[in-house]
C-alpha cells in the first residue's frame, strides 16, 4: 500500500487550509498505469506536496502571498484503470467547480489531465487549452488504449475547439494530420525567437485551461520524468509564457503532471512545487504586471 499523500500543500496554517475558507484546491491523482518507459509518476503528488513545505510563502515577483487565498489539499483519488480514474477525477473536479473552487490537479501520468479538461470544458464556454509538453500526445489510440498518456490531446480536442501546444520536440508521423502549424510551437523554433510568447497567447481564447507535462522543461532542469526528451525549455521561458497568459487571459484551472521523483535528486520536486505556486501567484496576483 502506498504512503498516504501528505497534507497540506505548502504546509500552511490551518486557518488558510480549510475547505470552506479556501479559494484553491490541490487535487492529487497518483495514477501511473499507461506510461511506457520509466514508471513512478504515481509518486509525483506526494513528492511535490512534501517539497512544497520548503517554499517561502512570499513571492518576490508578484509581491504577494498566495496562501492567503486559502489552499485546501484534497484527498488523493485512487483508481485501478484509466476509465475508473477519469470518471472519479471528472466527478470530483465537477463538484469542486460547482463550489467555485480553483482546481489544481497534480499527477500522476499525463492521462490524468483528460478528466479535469473535460470538467472545465463543460463549465467554461469557448475554452482553449494551453498544452506545455515535449510530446504532441495526439495519437487517437496507443497500445490499444484511447486513454493512454500518449492520447491526452486527442481526447482534449473532443471537448474543446482549440489547443495550443508549446515545447513540442517529439511526435509520431501519424499525429501530423491533427496538427495546425499556427497552434504548435516547437522547441527548436522557440529557441532564438523573440515573439513566440505573443504568438502563443494570441492563439488562445479568453478562457484557458493549462496542462503542464513537466518534460516540457530541458532535461538539465527537469530530469525526473517518465519520458525525457533533450532540448526543452528553461524556467524563465516557461514562466514567461505563463505570466503573459495570466495577464491577458482568464486561466480557469491547470494541472501539473509527469513528475517521476528520484530519491537521489529532490531538485525536480521543488521545481514542480514552485511552478504551481508561481502560476497561482500569476493567476491571482499578477494582473497588469509585465
């Protein structure tokens, strides 16, 4: 039996972490059934929450303390199959959204994202997806599973009309037919470009859901992923994009997935936790700051 997911994110005081008083909910989903190389992303939520206890409350860039919005860490969702996981996560996220919570889903493998994307698309009209990833994830089916981690964006496109992918540097030839050139920002094209962030943000609609596969980062920054790819983005490239999206669009929810933690290197764990804090700070305290 796996260790219980620790409570709570950032280890914040009880007065700021109750469900009733929290604007934000962290939803852990330790699911890793379809990943095809390195296993262990089911340990990601636990590692991220544990690492978050070492992050300072004060955010220098936005001059704010996000914990004061209230952050509740929900019970982990456990499932034995993709279908069971998607149903459980979808139902839970739908309840949280009905209670007007801002939901941060923490995986687990990338297939975890299918459910919160669907739940948000049912509530927010004209929703677009900002997809940060090394991989296109547009296969309709992989290893006889339509809900594989390699099919996330194929399933997302059944819920929304627009997906903007950033950091892509790996795909199968069969995925090319479902790619719109103006909606995909390949990693090799980003390097050296001065206007890619504006173009990516312009391609999004007003309401945006963000799904972040941590392998979008360069492997030197983020080695702890199940399917690492060389040539990824740096911290300030990723956060620069997220900052501008938060400034110009309405981010309605997000997920962070695919941390495959290592007992020998805890740096990726703190990077993932800090990324969650940073995007939350941009969302709630970063408007107008450029």
